[in-house]
């Protein structure tokens, strides 16, 4: 399995211990943390180190993969994207970018790369994801890469300490293949 994915502007590479400070700086922002399910706020350097230790073990333990989203030209760390397998065999896509990198198409570019990786390399049948209903920008990213809504579900938000209304989305292999055919 390739450990790096390249797009026009980005390199997605495995997260590493040296990312801890960048992760802490970018995610310790209420506007970022409140949109994520498992992230506490405030977010400390120790939280980042703990996450990175777990991420280092993910592929061996459960097949999950976590990538740092970095700019190709200068390797600036922008956020994290990954795939988390569930007992059903379906992988869940998750991602976040630091606020300075919002609105520039980086999330869509990274999501497209990881979706292609999931279907081409991991050979999975379906990807799921979700976004908080008060985060339409994330919903737009998921829609751009082909995800479609299939339901609503309250999701726990550690940062908010409450359940947050969320939209569940899915992208089956056959729809991804259809989108690939349309693009070529």
C-alpha cells in the first residue's frame, strides 16, 4: 500500500510525531474542534501526541489509515484525513483542515484523493461519512466527491459536550465508478 498520495497541490502522507505542534495549533480552535466528533476542546499538545501514537498503530490494529494533508510546494501541514473501518466492513471518511486553509478547495482535493485510494487500492465497496448539520461547508465537500445523504443521526461531540444533529452520507463503489466514467 502506498504511504503517500499526491494531487495537483497536495501530498497526503502518514501523520508523524513531528506533526504534534501543528495539529495542536490548528485544531485548538473552537470553530474547528466544535465540528468534530471525537476532539476535545481545549486541545493540548498531549492530546495530539496521544492521537499520533494511536494513529501509528491503526493500520496494524484495524486497517485504518490517517494522512497529514500537506501542501506540495512547501510541505505546510494543513490538516488530517483518514479512513476508519467499521465492523460492517464499511469504511468511514473523516477529515479536518485548519481554519486558515478553509475555502480554498483543499478539503475537496484531499477527499477526492482518499476516496479514489479507498476504491482503487483498498478495493472497498462503500464509504460512509457524516457532517454536523451546522457545518454545510463539510456537506458541500462530501457532495462534490459524490456522497449522497441517507439519513440523520445525532452524533456525540466531545468539544461541545452534547449530541449534534448530523447528516449521514454514503458513496457506494458503483456510484464512484459512474463518476469516474463521466470524468474521463
